[in-house]
């Protein structure tokens, strides 16, 4: 009789355990069902994220997903061939290269990216975008949503809440200022370690570009071997001369990049006011950006050990 009681209670325990596990699995699946949309992209040879878009239900474009802009813009060579856009008179606009330029705008355009569609888009024209792209758009299109950029699967995933897998990512504080996202990074040369904040800039093909004041105060350019010099153009065609050097170590959170190429501008101190973290580093980790732009979650991916790009 005692054995029958034991078997009875054992059966109840197993049944209860299965019910609890089923409820927990259901809750986990509910938490994981955070996805609003998954948008495929192409990672170009210049480390830019290129996404297909349809403008005014008519023109198919390749737009660069740019983490450091808050507008939609098209390069002028492309706009010449588009008949569905009505342009205003030119307005003044300032670029990250430091120059002031003129740009036209066009209001109330319809833009479709993936399954999402916006019918009140203001377009701007510009001189340049990432190679093989017709223009660019920013994070603002997905305002209030959680944005995942997955370079392993080449997709941008829009979430309505933070996915459970974020617990396996490193959580880092963002400094969100006037539409720009900054993250802290440490440049290490010999016994010297310099902390600075970096604009998350998926439109820049390189790794790190230092701001003028940081270069002046740290004297880091004097500590590194210069390996190259070249010219860089911003969106409006301003020419900036860049020196390239090799930094022994660069750290973002727990991630470390060794013998990394870095750049800094030659010219008047103070013109380049922001240090930049570009696509050659960003592509090496998958990231999740929270809806309030307060935190970024990062995790090394399959591209982390690739050689640095020669762009």
C-alpha cells in the first residue's frame, strides 16, 4: 500500500512539473515573440549597410542604413532620374565634416522599407552616400522601437520589446545627444590609456576616426606610426585630409581590437568635433539598441576576426 501511495504522489509531482515547465516555456515564447519586422540587408565592401527601399510606390532604391543621421537623403546624381519628387528652393545644411552647404528638400513622399511604409517623408538631396547606395536613412524611422543589427544573418530586426537573448550580450551605456549615439572607448598605446566617446557612425567605412581636440590633448598622433594619408569627402563634397596610423589596442566594454588602423584629420584644430566609430568595427559585433537610446547590447559575431578593411 505504501508503494502505491509513493507512485501516486510521484505521478502528481511529475504532472505538476510538466504543467509548470509548459507554462514557463509558453511565457518564454511569449517574451521571445518581440519581433515586429525583419529587414534583410547587404553589407557592402565599404562596410555600409545597404537596404532596398521603394520611393513613392515607383522607384526602387538602395539606401544606406546610417546610424548617425536623422533624415532621409538621396544623392543628386540619382535625383536627376526621379520624376516623382518635387523639390523646394535650396536650404543651408551643415555636414559632419564641418562645412556649411546648400541642400534641397521635398516633402510628403511615400517610402517603403520592408513591410513598413511612411507617407510623410521629407527628402533631402546630398552629394555623396556610401558606394553603391543611392542615399541614406537613419534610426529615426523606427523611433520608439528596439533595433537589432545582426551581421551574422545580415538582417535588421525591429522589436517591440527587448528580446530575451539580450541577456547574453554585454550591456553598455549610450550617451544620446541631439540625435547622435555615442559610446565610450579606450585607446591604448604603451603605458597610456585614453578614454573618449565615439559617435556610432555606420556611414564611415573605416574603424576609428579621432576628433581634433582629442588628438591635441592626448598627443596620440605623436605616439603612433603613420602608415598612410588620404582624402575623405563628406556628404557635401568637403575634402578632408586623413592620416592613418596603427593603434596597439582599442577597447569597447570587454571587446578588444588589436593593431587597429585609426585615422585623424590634418588641418585646423576644432573642425572635426566628434570622434567616430565606423563600419569596420561595428560589423564585428551584433547589437541591440534600446528604444530610449540609453543602452546598447553588443556581442562578438562571426566577422570579429576578419582582417581590417583597406578602405
